[in-house]
């Protein structure tokens, strides 16, 4: 009996011990001691904005790097200022402290670039590549619409996600960082495959049982509203799939836009993360950026909700270009001590070694923000040879070996030495310095710099125009000054030429159809084709002095193309020859990029002079279908962006079945008339038919304060 009693006592003591142990494990202090768990840290920065303060970062234009070689055009990789200094100092701090602080990885919460130029992404990558730990780049709104700051009329091009994907996630360009990521997260690492509207940068991974999800809400449709998040259905499904698939109850979500109204989410979307977390019985923390520098940074919002939001200050600082004096407290260290949400320490206070907090990064003396070269007007004279001899955009050629300098003047840095006979185009000038007249020249090898006028001459055109081409019959054409042929311009032009085919070995062996250009109406088109060929960023080619314009693939006697080419035009091209050239109207449209194997840069190719068809009367339904066929982008709700100019936008809202003409520039009436004219063009309908559609006109406050807040009918529907 006594033995049995002792046994009972031992059993009771055993279970009491287990009960006490369970109590300790469930407490905040006991979690970190859970068997098999080792605490770790990760780092966060956001809103870097490489390129901020530069009128045009790197080489000219946004496509200023060759993706095939990873080399900058004309060798210009872009300069340094306080932004790059801060990023470099951050990398140095992490390399010095990651082992001591057990920091496993760095997350960059978007806006890595300022204007989505390739050179900006490459500069950021080169700095980040020196990290000893892996880094995970997220997409921000500034990382999508590519443009340069110095020319306000230069349209933004929605191609940043293509650059982002190929620079940060291409095995050729970023193999070392990708290897570090896969080595750390093993088979838990997932990245969403290419989707519509392009490359959504959504990721998921797990470390020490904690699940991480990175979300991409950067807008792909309305670039003027980029400060607002776009709740893509694909991104929401990515969130739900990865929350619901967790075996643990803790999730950490990274996003450029903080999940709240002040972070860029519409009120009806701001609670989505908390609702998804609640439905999946997961506790979530959301780390976001985007807000930069205000009372809303380095703060926590919704502490009592199912998904608290933690905002980190932008590395760039505030909205101006010169923020060197602001406190550089932008590096956040987060420490994970256990498997519950309470064990993720994300203090908003100053960093304490061995703990968490915000690190203040010292960069020493900041690099000054660059200033533009001050150029003189054409009235300036120099003693060397008197008056300037050239004009902007004129073709020139070196008459002797000639030095190319970074700025006007003999003391300026030498960039290159061009041999005699090198052709180029005048970009800027003239400027008088050191008794010479100087011109900024873009040379045929891609080099751009200043050269003295004395050793430059007028280049005689080597292009042999065909006497068989005739452009005398007038036709309506949309004019331009940019001649952007990569989806960044709306214009029409006329060329004359004949069909040539060429075998192309990749990606699979096939034949391309080319129009060998015998004559052209606008020289700007040829300059654009020539420039893109020289920087290795073109589907067109040059054979000798002839430019070959890519029409698509040639298969079984048919041109397969992304362009609209009717049967009659197809046959005329197929029947063409050097002695019987065909004249064509090439129509280019703005677009976000096409996913096709036989792409053509033109949106439509038609015969010139056109054969007038019999046009049936268009009813209201057909007018609507005609307009919607111009959609540049469609979001998950079915809304469509039809026209996207700096001056106005035309948008279709599916739920309301309504067309909105939004005037983005002053004066209101002038741009209203032009926008309404283009609306009539895309509907291909008479005014009385177009008036049967649900169409309204409005303007934002920043563009036209007096007219803002009002809804106007189309002026062509008003009774005189």
C-alpha cells in the first residue's frame, strides 16, 4: 500500500512538473526557449530613390543599360550623392554588425529607384551586392514608370517591372544574391511566376518556423495616381494562399504601401490584411514604407488589431532633393525571439546592441547633389572661328581625331578620343570656353560629351533615297517630336521599302520579315531606329547603310505580327521588291509592353495611299467596343485605361459603364477639346452617337483648381 501511495505521489509530481513547464512555455519569457528555436534578426530599409537629384541618371534616357551584357551605355553608370552615400553606409554597417547582431537578411520595401531607369536599378544592385547577407528587393510605385526628369514632355513608359525582374531576379545579373537567398531559406523560398499585368514581385519564404510574405501593390495602370496602392487580385490570392498554408500561427508581411488609408490604401481595402489574417487564424505584422518623412514614420498603427502596421522612414528622407541634414534614422533592426507574434520585437526607438530599434547611419560629409551644366545661347561668339556652324539635332562628323570631354573647356575630364570620320548628332550648345565653340554630341558608338567645333563638319547623308517612292498625297497623321518606338509615344509616319527575310536562330529557329527602308517621311523615325540599334536594344537591324524595320515572323508566306496588318497590306508587302517598293503608314501607340514571339514595334501597318473603304454607320454599342479596343491596361475590376497622356487620360469604369475624360493640365478648355476629339476618334462614331454613351469630364485640383470638383458633360453633346 505504501509503495502504491508513493507511486501516486510520483505521478502527481510528474504531472505538476509538466504543467509548470507548459506554463513557462506559454509565457512571453518562455517562448524563446522553445526547443529547436534560435532567435534571429532581420533588417529593413525603404524608399531609397537612387537617381533622386539627377536630371537624367546614367546615360541618356531610361533604357541606358544593355541587359544582355550588363554594361552601361557609353560607360556612364550614373553619379553619387547623399542617397547612394546612405545606401553604401547602410551596407557597410550591416557587414560590420550582422554576425554580432545575428542579422540574417535585409528587406528593401520598394522605391529602390527614383524614375525606374535601368542605371538606377543597376547602381542600387552594385551597392547591395557587396552585402554579406542576402537582400530581398520589393517593388514600389517609383520602380514602375520609367522616365527622365529633365524633360517634362517625355512620356513615362510602364516598363520598370521588366527592368526590375531582369536586374534583380535574372540568374545572369544577380546570381550571387539569388544563391544566398536559396541557401538561407532552402525550399521554402517561392516567387510568383510572371502574371498579367506583368511581373508582380510577390514572394514567400520561411525561416526558423516564422513565415514571411512580400506583396506587390505598385500600380500598373494610372501613373498619375501611383501614390495609391492597386489591390491586384493576383497579389491578394498570393497573400491568402500563403497565409492559409501556414502550419504556424505567425506571419510577417512586407509591402511598399503600409496596409492603412494613410499608407495609400482605399478605405475599403485597408482592412483586407486584418480580415484575411482573422479568417486564416493567423496573427500578422505588416512592415511598410512609402510615407518617407513625416509624423507617420517609425511608428506602429493598429496595435490592437489582428494586423498591426509598422512604418519605417525612407532612406531618401523627405520629398525635396536635398535632405542631407535630416536625421538618417532609417535602418530598422527586427529581432525574432520565438514563434508567436508577441516575440517579434520591432522597437521604434533607437537601436540597442543585442536588441532592436532604429539605427542612425552616419555617412560623414555627403556628396553634393549634381547641378546641370549651364549652356549658353546661340548668340554667343568665340574668336576661334566666329559663329556657330551647327544646329540642335544636326548630323556631324569628326574631320580629325577629336577629344570628347565631360564638360565644355580644355580642363574638363576627357571621356573618349574619337577617330577621324566618326559620326554623331548635336544634342546641346553652343558654349564658348577657352577660345573654342563647344557642342555636346552623341556619337555613333554611344559616347556623349562636349567637342570643339573646329574639328567637326556637317555629315552628308549616306542614305540613298529611292526615286520610286512618292509621299505627295496628303493623309492625316498624328505628329510627334519624340518618335518613341517602344510603346512610349502616339504617332503616325510613312515609309517606303521592300520585303527581306532573315534567319533568326533564337529562341527557336525561324525567319523574320523586314521592310528594307528605301525612303521615309520623317527623319526622326530613322534617328530613333538608329539609336536603339546602337545601344543594342532593338528588334530592328542595320545592314550597310540600309535600315531594316522588323515586321514580325515570316511563316508559310504570311507575316505573323503583333501589329494590325490587313490582308491587302500583307499581300502588297509580300509582292514588293527593290524595283517595286511598297509605301506604308506605320502607326505607333503607347502600350505597357507585349508578351509575344513575333512582335512588331508598330501597332498598325496600313497601305499608303490608303484605299478608302465603305464605312458602315457605327451605333452606340459598336462605338463603345471601338473605344475599349484601345485599352492599354485593365485592372481586376475590369476598369480600363484607354488613353494616357501627360495632358489628359480617358478611363472606362466597368461597374458604372462610364467613360471618364480626366484633364491633367491647364488650360482646362484647351485640353478638354483635344481630349474629346481623341475620344471621338477612338469610338469612330459621329458626335450624336457618342453622346448616347455615358461620358463625363473632370479635372483634379492640382491641374485646374477652378474647375476641379465638378462633373462636365462632353462639350460636343451640348446644345448650341
